C-alpha cells in the first residue's frame, strides 16, 4: 500500500485511542495513576515483547534512551490527566503546540534560526490554541485554567520525548530502543504504586479490556505512522494532524450527548476553525 494509506490508518487509529482513553478515564478507571500504570504495562507487553523477538539487545548509547523513557513517562501521565480534565475537542487541537515547542527547543538548545514569518506563524498558532479552548461563555478566561496548563505541559513533554527518541535511534537499533524505553518507562512510574495499590484488589475485566483495546490501537497507530514517516515525513505529518478524535466526539454529541461531551454548534465551529488554522500553520514551521 502507498505510504499515505498507512498515514491515514495511523491518524484514524490515533483518533480512536484518544476517544477510548476518554471513555476509560470517565467510566472505567477513575484513578489516573492506576490508569497510567496499567497503560505502561500494556505498552510493555505490546511493544517490548515483539521487540525481544526482533532481536532487541543492550543499547550502545544509554543516556538518550534513559532520558527518552523519563519524558515519555511524563507525557503518558500528563496525557491521562489531560484527557480526564479536558474535553477531547479541546485537547485535540492542543497537540499542534508540540510543533511550537519543538521549534522553541531547537532555537534554545540547537541554535536554529527562524524567520520573522515563522515567528508570526507561531503567534498565530498560539492565538488559535486559545480559541480552541473557548466554551459556551465565549470568554478567554477558559484558556487560563489549570487543566489547560496541564495539557500544554503534556505537549512540551511530548516534544522533548520525541526529540530524545530520535536521538536514541542515532546509535541504537530501533527495536532495542523501543524495548528499553518501554521497560524503563515502567520502572520510572513504579514509585507511584502507593497512590493506587488498593485499586489492584478491585480490578475488573472491563478495565483490563479497555486498557488492552487502548494498547492495540495505540500500537497500531505507532507502527503505521512509522511506515508513513519513513517514506514522506511532510505529508504523513499533515495527515497525522487531522483531528479524528475531535470529529468523532462531535458526531457522538448528536447521538449520545451525555456519553462524552456536548457543546453548541458555535463552539464546535470555533474549535474546528482553530484546529485547521493550527494544522495549516504547523506545515510552515519546518
């Protein structure tokens, strides 16, 4: 199949697993720390075990692998908290801040130069990000909430994690890096066990099923997106930016308004316009 088919599959799969995360956090696993730990175990199972069969060994360059696992763990924890605190239609556009943070990290630590136009585009993305958080009150105060701060911090962790993962792949084989990042990420969050250990005695089948389904779709999205990125980064990145999770919750708001979220058409229109502006802007940052 052409690379862009894999990119579309990855984008759709990513949208599904974001919706599954929201449903799981709302109805199945209330404790975000317990959710985070179960997800880390699932990732280790679906990523780590196949990596061993593909010949994963000891890394040649440990530092980026260790740092990538730490920031990956921070991203996953932040993502779960963000999903539990924010509407999917608010969180989905915030992913475009990942590109903004990546650019700023390049300027601060790599000495990269960006034109005046690119800085204007960054400003436009930030403004659109503010609009994406607007609710029925149509007040800019909706952006200045702790939940939004958690979401933005999560995107910063994602940008750093992606950069460190790329660095880890410079001197380490793909499956080796994947295995050790997954394993070390699980080890990093072991100290959080006192925050949820009582939940183990109350674990239910639907919780295991939700986490397994989440792991399947997230792994599927990662694999298919890698195929797309390997052939054409630009087009694949644009396809991956399509907010399928946002589209899904918008459709669900008509048929099951109490399931996830329900807003007026004006609010959704504003959020979709903001998302389109952010996606369009990010294509000019690289």
